[in-house]
């Protein structure tokens, strides 16, 4: 989330070769992607968290897609951290 560049993943970059499915969600349209994801979602919004929330909203009628209060708070904090 929020990067298309493997070097920005830090220690988590070593997980990429072992992943069954790699999805990149980002809001930076000008970055070049060097991760080779199975799914690439780039939307020019204020926050990458917004992209995730929109995807969750699309499946919100599914019970497993319901957010707890803590999860909603963490997503709000993600928007705050990304937009200042």
C-alpha cells in the first residue's frame, strides 16, 4: 500500500518472491512500479487509504467486509498520516 517501489517496502520486500498474490494500491500516479504486482490499482486521490476504503465500500454488503471501530480508526489515521 502506498508504494510501487520495492525499496520502500523495507524489510517486507523479502516477502514478495513468496507471495501467492501481490496487490499494489497507490495514489502516486507518477511513480514507476518495480514490484510486478498481480493487481495494480492507482488512483490519484489524497491518500492510498482512500483507495482501500473505496474497494471495501464496493463489497460492504458482505459481512466479512464490515469494519470494527478499531479498523475504521486505523484507516482514518492512515488518511491523516498520508495527507497531513
